[in-house]
C-alpha cells in the first residue's frame, strides 16, 4: 500500500497529501493499539495484585472464621484448590475502588409484570409438574402430612427454582461465594454464606470441589443459600443425608420444611384471583392492610371464577394484591402468600408459584384479568419518582427503581390526593408531574 516507487497516474501534488493522511491514520491506529495493549497489561497487573490479596484474605480472614466453626484445614484446602476470583460476577467492588452508581441507565430494567407469566414458562412448569406429582406422590403426601404444605406448592417452587432438577447448575460454589465475600456490595452477607458452605463440606454431604451453585451462590435443586441448607435441608428418602443436589425426595422434603418453618398455615390457600370494583381503591394493597375476607366481600370484591370464597376462609385475614395496579389481575391473598415471599421476596415469584401449583392440581387456566401494556421504564426513572414521593411524605419502601407494593399504593394515594382515579403503577407521564 505504501510503495512510493509504484508508478501511478495521479499527479505528485495530489499524492503527497494522500500519503500524509494515510501515515497519520496509521499512527492513530498504532497509538490506539498501544494504548489498548498498555491498558490490558495494566488491567492484568491490577487483577494479578487483587488475586494475591484474595489468596492472602482467604488465609488471614476466612480460615480463622472457618476454623472457629469446626472446619478442618483439609476441608479448607480442598475447597479452595485452584480457586481464583470470578471477575464476571455482578456487583463487584475490587479493593481500592468505590461503588459506582450510574447516573442513567441505558436499558429498561423491567416491563409489564405479565412478562413473568409467559406461556412457555407457565405451561412448561405445569406439564412437568403434573408428571412429577404422579412420580413422587408418596413423598409429596408424606411431606404434606408432616408440614401442612400442599404438594402442589412444593412442586411449583421446585419447578421455578431448577426446572424439577433438569436445569444444570454449573458454577463452582466456592469460587462464587468467595468472590462475592471478598469484593461485592454485600461482602459481609456472603462471608457468612461462605463459612456455611465450608461447614457443609466439612459435614461430608459431598466433596468440596463438587459443590455447585447458581451465579448467586444458591445450592442444589431448591436453590438454598448455604446457611439455609444448614437450617432447613431434610432427608426425604431415609438414607441418612440431605442431598438437595441429586435426590428429588430430599428436595421435596427440604422445600416443605422451609415453608413450614416460615409459618405456613395449614388448611388455608395462598390466594384467589378477584374482581375489584372501581370504588375500592388499589391503594388498599399490602400485608399491613389486611381484613377478614368477608369484609372484602362486603366491599364488593368477588372471585373471578364466580364461586364463593370457601367457608373456612371467610373469617380468615385476606390482603389485596395488585401487582400491576389497575393494569392487571387482582388477588386476595392469605398469610401463606407472604410465606412464599420468604422463599423469594418478589410478589411475582409468589404469584407464579401459587398459580402454577393451582394449574398442576386443579387444572385452572390463565388469569381472567389481562395484563396491560405497562412497564418499559428505566429503573432510574422509577427511582426518581420514588424519591419525589418520599419528599411528599410517602413510604415507598426505598428508592430502588422497582415498583413494589409500597410504591404502587403510594402512587395511588398521590393520585387520589390530586383528585385522580388511582392506577397504582408508574407510567412515563408521572415523572413530569412528580418532578417539575
């Protein structure tokens, strides 16, 4: 390309500037390449230094904590043989760096709640769940007798967490947990979970190097964090060990025990889809605004199925739950709904579990209420709205950019204060009204 002896028809006066531009371009490309190489080298050097600090931290900080919990040196060495930091995990804060909070977000972080109930997920969990209900009927019945937790609910959690054991769990648990304990935004929490994982290995449930987890450190088919394993894992097949990685019976027993220990109320359902009259405000949502179900009936709330509420439920406490405000299905839920939320803090998770469980056992169809076209907002925009509502005196549950029940009902109360019909869900137009 740069052979100046090559004969060309272009006059010399035009060729020299072109050659100069080409040389300038090449110098720019080489400079960028050198910069990238130096940056990569510096990054590699930084990583190498952090890795050295990590190895020292394992010995100076983690080993004394583990030893105090009865972990042997042999188990410690087996657990961390060849383990390095996993730099691909989210929410990492390497030593010497500050937590970075982006000013704006480039992608929408949540859409319509209806997307959580896509047909593939719901139908797949239901179809396989019915097969599992038949295959493991004896174990499910035994766990239900012992804990009061319906088998259909245990199945739905099992399906949501690991596809009934069919979803591969590939992450090295000790690599994940130690990385997050060493340099994540929740280092203290993950340090405790790391020590619990070492206790599991010490107990001989499985070899330390064979312990697999999710990217967040959750273990086995029920996706227990290590501390939950130590507290709630149960032997469901009578072989003397709780194998939540390979045993369906142990998985079923462990899920049932977890829900039982978190307060599952026997002989009560999780909830019912209902219709909510226009004169009943969506701002009445929440676990702190419960009333007997017959009182909700007196306000005009009815089951969408047309059937009456079960007689034994009518005097029990019920709570309005509208995950999309007026833009989606509505539910009266029982205290058991909030037990499901102890497994996963998401309203939608608990609703998915209850719904799939009902489909498995009763053959119910889709929700009668339609999910509206809401969502698609940036979490940063929702957080701005939440902070504006806080300044007005509302308790939104924290400005995290996610529309939980406290945010939803705060929006409804704010709308009512303006004389508007409450919708109880954020939309794009609210930002301008809340933040002039």
